[in-house]
C-alpha cells in the first residue's frame, strides 16, 4: 500500500489541472468581444387553443441562457407549420422553464393539423384545450 498516497496525489493534480483548463477556457480577455449568440430551432413542447380562432399559444422548454428569437408560421389549407427559434448562450440568463409565445394566424385554425417543422421532429403537435 505504499503506492496509495502517490496515486491519490497524481489524481488530485490531474483533477486540479483539468479544473484550471475548464476555468481558463470559459474566460475571455478584457476588451475581447464575446462570440455572438446563435439562433437555433427548438422543439415545441405544447400548443394550446386560445379564445381567438386566429391565435394559438406555443410553448417550448427553455434551458438556462436561452431566449426566444422567432416563431415562423406557415399556413396551408390542411395544416399549420411552426418553427420556433431561440438564442442559445445569451448573456441574459434566466432559470429554465416553459416559455409561451403567441402564433397569429391569417385564417381561423379550424381543424387543421399543427406541425413542428424542427428538422429533428417534423411531426404533428397535439393542440390542447386553452390553458
């Protein structure tokens, strides 16, 4: 067991170096411009009816440091296509949680299906009764 303290010391040094590497990679020099936040498509978690036939409430689960950017609405005779985008790694951070935005339709929703057109989903979204 004479080797045990040496192995423990090596692990401690390795962990300390790894922590320092992570800390220094998350900092930037004074006066250095931060990289701009990038908008990315997000998965729609819920869609709710509203009191108006021409609006839907659209929900998504925002992780920390994500901010709503846009909601694209494409209306077709038999369906409504939605694409929700958010800024990722923005400097203005909030706690994670569901964010709800309003989709305004040109024509009443009726019985059209609603699709999340996020490239990873491209499937229907259940439209729930008003919240």
